[in-house]
C-alpha cells in the first residue's frame, strides 16, 4: 500500500505547476526542496504538512506504526530544512 500512495504523491509533487508571475515567498524553492526529498520522506512530509493528516492517519495510510510515521516525518523535516539552508 505504501508504494502506491507514495507513487501517487510523487506524481502530484512532480506535476505541480508553479504559479505565473513573481515568486515573492520562494514557492519554487519550496517545491524543489519537497521534490528533492527521498520518496519515503516526501510522502510523509506531504501528507503531514500539505494535506494536514495526523501521524495516526499517515500510519494507517502507509501501513506503518504511528511511531514510525512520527520518526519519518521528523527525519523528512530535518532534510527539508537542510535543503533550504543557504550554502
């Protein structure tokens, strides 16, 4: 189940079209950072941050424990922040 959901979210993230015009908040940078996360991290990050699912809901969707969902989210959040830090 996890791979089908992960694949569907990966397609959503990759097919998202940037808004036309200026990018005053760095939305393109955010999209690129999300897209560059490893797939397992990206799935959990998108489900939590963009879709607003709880850790329990994420666990149920992916067939993992709630603790594993929390751990994956925290790891994804660290990776995401690292991608946005200036060099």
